[in-house]
């Protein structure tokens, strides 16, 4: 991450109220502070400049773009945190992957754990790994690649990236799990939709940001 050069795009606010703040995170920007002064620029810091009371609820990988929710109060943070923990939220991602996927849909059920000598990389480990499940649907195929809709049932680190690699179709532009990452301007993974319940009253809400690729 020494070559960290995050985009300077202005904040794109998808929703704002007294409890919630929903932002479209650009690719290439850390969600939270990294270790060292050169990794100080992150979405959390930028959000707090405009919304000083904003609190972290979840994260997206640096190279992933898309819908990310912050809480505006401690109570909302607890409420949202429990929804993520209990898997009551629904996250939908769009990805472009290597190769033409022959099947229309499927599920990857492979347990994951950090690959300690090579962290932050993750790998499949049937003995010590934590449960990781991803449903996928092929949206479009052609010209040596496929467009996929991915719905993680669990929230493991790098889950979608490792699962697509294990499926034999790594995400295009993935600097960790794909061999031709430099052929693409970014990793082709975007958090397109997030469904959750509003912390005040429990109303179901859906937030979307169209994939930029």
C-alpha cells in the first residue's frame, strides 16, 4: 500500500437523516485509517469533516467501490452493527470476472481464514476457516469475461474476491487474487445495493449506487 494515491472525488451522499448517512465510496480509498501517516486519508476521515458525528458501521476493501453506511448516533451504530452481525442486512455486489462462466447461478461455500505469512490475503481452510457463503448469478457473458451479481451470506474479509478466484474466475483488476491486475484501471467489484432496517422505527430501506463499469 506504499503507492497509496486515493482519488480526490467529492463525497457522493446517497442518503442523509438524523440516524443514517449513506455514501458511495470511490475505488482506491481506504474505508478507515491505515497504519502510517501516508495512509491517513480515508473515507471515515472525509465523512467526519462534513458530518462530525458520523460513526463507522462496516467497511469496504480499499479497491471496492459502492454503498457504505455510517451511523449518526451511538444508538444507531449499535442498531446497525447488530443487523450486520446477525446477517439481517442484504448486500448485492456487481463484479466483472475473468473467463466466461458456463452456469447461470450457484453458491460458493468455502471457509476462509487469514493467510498469516501473506496477510492481508485470505485463503480457504476447511479445518480452521470461518464459514463463508456467497450466492452468485451470471448477468452477462462474452469476450472472455463475465458480469456477475454477488450476494454474500457471510461477511468475511476478501470473501467475494477469494470465492471468485476459487470458482476459477477471479475478479478483473484484483491486485491480490488476479494475475493481470495491472491491465485494468481498478478492481472490478462494486457494492451496488444495501438493504437494511432504519434504526428509528425499523422501516426497511434500500440504497443503490450503479456500478461505474
